[in-house]
C-alpha cells in the first residue's frame, strides 16, 4: 500500500466520522479530496472496499497505520491515528437526535441527548445548542434591524456552552470535535488567543476536520501568528498553509504549496479553484478563466467560487459568457449567495445597476456575512452616484473582513467623489497596504495626490512609479509620469517615460489618443534637439492618422525639412505636446 492509498483510508474514515457529527461541510470537503487523489493506472482496480469498523468497546480506540507516511519530496509527516468508535454508547438516543438535527430541529436534538454522557453525544448536543442560538440570533436580527442592519445581538447559548466545554477540557474528557466547538465559541466571544490554542489542539489530535482548520486560519491575521502555531506535520497541514498563505497575500508560497498538493490530489476541484483564487489576486485573468472553464466541464453543477469566475468575466467584459454562467447557476440553484452575485454582475455589466443591487441584496438576505455581495453592492452605488449607501456597504464589508482591500479602495473612491481627498487618501493607503501589487490602487492614490486640495505632485509621481512596476495593464502610470515630468520641465525624464509608454503600446498593438500625444511630443523633442531623422520617423507615423492629427503632422514635418535645408521656417506652427 502506497502513500495515496493511506490517504484514501484516512479520508474515507473522516467522511463517516464527520457526517456522523453533522459536520457536513467538512465531510463534503474530505469527499472532494478523496475522489481527487490520482490513481496509479498500473495498480488501480475498481473496488468498493468500505472502511471497516473494529469491535465495539466503551472507549474509543486508535489505530496507527502500518504504512510508511513519507511523502514525495522527502517531507516526513507524522502518522495520526484514526479514531474507531463504539456504535453502542448512546446509540439509539444519538440516532434520533441526529435525525432531529438533520431536520434543523436543533433544540429538540439537544434535548434528546440531555442525559447522554458519551463524547459524541456531548458534542452533538452542544453543537445543536450553538446552532439553535445562531438561528435565534438571526431571527432577532431580522425582527429588530432587518436583514442588512447592524446589531449587538449575540448568541445566547455561548456562555453555557463555553462553561461546559471548558470543564471537559480541564478534566481531559473532551475529544477533538469538542475542542473544535470550544475554539469556535471562544472565537465568537472574542478570545482569539485561547481559541487558537484550543483549535491547534483539535487539529493536532484530529487533522481531517477542515472546519477546524478554517477557523484556525481566520485567527491567523499575521505571518508571525501563523509561524507561532505548534502544528503537527500532518499532510492536512499543507492544505491549511496553502490557504493561510493565500489569505496573507503570500501568493508565491501559496502557489508552491498547491502545486505540491496537486501532485497527489491531481483531480481535486478544490485545489484547482484555490489556484484560480491566487491567480485572480495576481490579476492573471486569462489563466483564471481557463481554470474555471475546466472546472465547469468537470463539475457542471458547481456553484462554489463561481462568483469569482463572474468577476473575471465582468472585468474582461465577456457579456455572452457571463450571461451563460448566470443562466446556468440560476437553473442549478438560484437561492445561493454565489448565484445572486453572479446574476448581479450580469445586470451590472448591462448597465442595469438597480437590478444588480437587487440581486446583491438577495445574496445578503441569504448570508448577511457574504463579503463579495457587500463590496459589489458598494461598487454599484458608486456607479449610481449614491455615495452614502456605498460608504455603508463598504463599511459592512470591512466589519466582516478588515483586510478586504476592495472595500478600502471603494471607500476611497466614495470620499473622493464627495470632494474629501484627505479621507480618500487614508482609505487608498489602507487598500495598498493590504494589496501592494495592484496598480489600480496606486493610480487611484496618485489621482488623489493630484487634486487641487492636495497638489502633491512628487507624491503622485511616486505612486505612478509603483503602479508602473505592478504590471499596469491600462498603461495609465507611464503616460501620467511622462505628462507630469513634461509639465515640471523635466524633459529628459518625460522623454524616457514617453518612449517606455510607446514601446508598451506597440507591443500591445494599441492605438488611441495616448499614441498620438506620445508621437507628437517625441517628434517635437527630437526636432528641438536637431535630431531631424528621428523626428521625421515620428512625424511619418503620425501621417497614418486621419483628421487634425494628420494636418498637424504635415505642418511639423514641413518645418523639420525647412530647418534641415536651412530655409527659415516662418510658417511653421508650434504645437503643444
């Protein structure tokens, strides 16, 4: 049995154990990784082998695999025992409680387990109480504030759950799932340090619960915190680190981890989607589009992450593809936040901003913490010139995720529209702090420095230089640097940036006003430098244009030739660059 077979055994067991505890999202994730493991064609034979449970006993027993757990690339992983459970302890009561839980009768499920002392029953009872409290919190929020309002309403079950699980942890009678729930409760109550400690204990003792890893990742807000975690070197740690690196904007490290994992989980749709997310952050839209096309071919009813795909299609203005995607998710599951955001993007691209806002609101009614919907709705309000509503939407997004650069950028735009450049500058600075490799943010900050109230041209030029070094796709930065240097009388610097801009426009085969402006400036510059041959080259290129540009080029060319022959050029007009 090789490494991949060992992973399959672990994941099959995890799927059953997670499903038994109603941790369905984690179970689904484990299932996707199970079928994502690439089979060895030489050894693979179809099999319906099922995970076999051991004999019954009151206490949990652990089995350590006798398979060597040394993965490729020479990394040594720890071997974590797989839990084997007793079906008899609390069996009948647990089954009926689970059936209540599956019907979303959470308090009824908790009541059914009130006298059961098994660890599995304790977890499900506390988890049911937690979800009952969350459900009641949402109901009160709807009654008092509406679906999009802010409120101080809290889950009233947190205190009792924390007290009980804290006692179990002190007594050493808590299992990894109880630790996960305890960490979740501590996080909700704002005790992040203890929550991290408890969640580390949970994932070290049971590493297959992806929910626990995600909660732990949300508490790792800096690289220092991430590096301080005392995690066992299980292969699940690689999934965690890849995701954590992505959230901390360590894109190179994240891609490296996913590339390694892809060598084992070659058919994992999750890994493909995560790679697409990283590439999206790097603004490699063509690559992202290709990945999502492959994902939809392999998994045509997938809705997760498709809102990001719609963002790419929106940015590329692929209206037909976005229309097809919107129709597809609508027919698959229209009452998903992702589906509503995709349809909202479709209407936004068509310029129907009111309809777009309607669908973003629907997404938030389904999940009021859905970050993308808040930021996208803010963008729509900006388009509608409704800056107060835009500010409110962006602030909601920041409340959910203070590291969301898009919301900070949106706030900067809103305050710039309101003629408050000092506030706008503050928010643009926050956005570039969280996303320093996005040229659009640097350009926005440069524009802010150029306003009449600030008029900080040198600072604006620094921002444009940063933008030019961040793969400025629109070539705004180079053109602005050339113009500003020309306005300041720094002719040599202006020539340098105009030539750089010209090279880029030629490489991208772009035409337009910037090309005309650049050619005129360079032609005039070389004429003044008496480098007539080079000046003629730029003038000749301008002759390919029609309209006033051609006439100006003719006049400039006549002047150049007169100067070359020594005849006074009395009729030569002087044209501004």
